């Protein structure tokens, strides 16, 4: 399982070390090394990496502020030469905190911890009551009532679970989430959308309306959707 990473540090030598360490670890893909924190924010939002190596003390904006500015939370490994930031870093539920200078062995342990959490997000079983979906969100297990789920949307390596009042983001894909849902009430209608049949207001061969939401229907999924919809 490949973990996609971005490294952010205003000091090029620090980025060089991270690049070297990453090259020694299998299935770790370093997408970019960035010294400008504002450029980093844009790149993170665009690439949506699984893991972020992030310096804390940088000019103009610090690493902690970068984390707070993100709409979603990748796994975070903070790196800094100042130990006083450790407590605040861990309060943000980061995976690990690397105090510069750190060895390859210490770096590898941080990656092992990240990989364990990353793999756990792909194993999210439904609860025994069959009334809830249990998902991993920002390192916590969250129970979402199945009756509240309107539809689920695929977004790169994440899925967005829409309910009537809010949404949840979790590191997963539709292929993995589908077996966790009761077949009699959830159906795939598009390569990027899976819907709850009980929330359908009306539909055509091109789209389905779910209350205030509208979701496209893909040709590949049209026939199976029509069969499922007629049973409701």
C-alpha cells in the first residue's frame, strides 16, 4: 500500500534529509518538497497527500497554523529543532513528532506508526447492531447511523459521507465501503457515488434527487440502479 507524502520545511538541507530517508523506505512516494509554506498549502489542497512531513517554525506562517488551515487532515509528522512545540503538536493528534536532528531509525519508526494507522483506515467494519457504520475520522472511530446517510461520494483517496445535516471525510474508497452497507438499501449509481434508496425523492436515467441533493447516474450502473429503485 503506497503512502503519498509531501514535505514542508523552509530549510533545504532538512528537505534533502527527508528525501533521502523516504527513498530508503518501500511504498513511500514523496510527491513534493516545498520551502514556501503558502505554496505548500495550495499543493496540499491540490494533491491531498496521505502523509505530511511538516516543520513547525517557519517564516510568515508556522506548521501548526498550516494544519489548522486545511479542510481535511492527512496524517501529520511534525519535525522541528524546538522541543517546546511538542505538546501543542500532539494536541493536534499528529502521528509523531521528530526532534531535529533525527536518525533514519527514528524516521523509520514514525513511518511504521503511520503505516499502521493508514492500514487501519481500510478496515472499518459496521457495528453488530447493523444500525451504524463505524468509520475512522482523524484517528477516532465515529459511529454514523445508517438511516442518516443520504449518499457517499468518492474524492481521490477519501470518501465523503453525506447525511441530512453534515458530512464526514474518511480515508477509504467506495469499493471498500460498499460491503459494510446493507445491500437492500444502498446502491452504486456512478463510479463516484453510492446512494441510500430510502432517501430518493425522484429520479431519471441521468440523475437521482435525494432531498436537497442531486447525484448523477452513470450508464454502467443505470440498469442495476433501476432494478433496485423499483423495489423501494
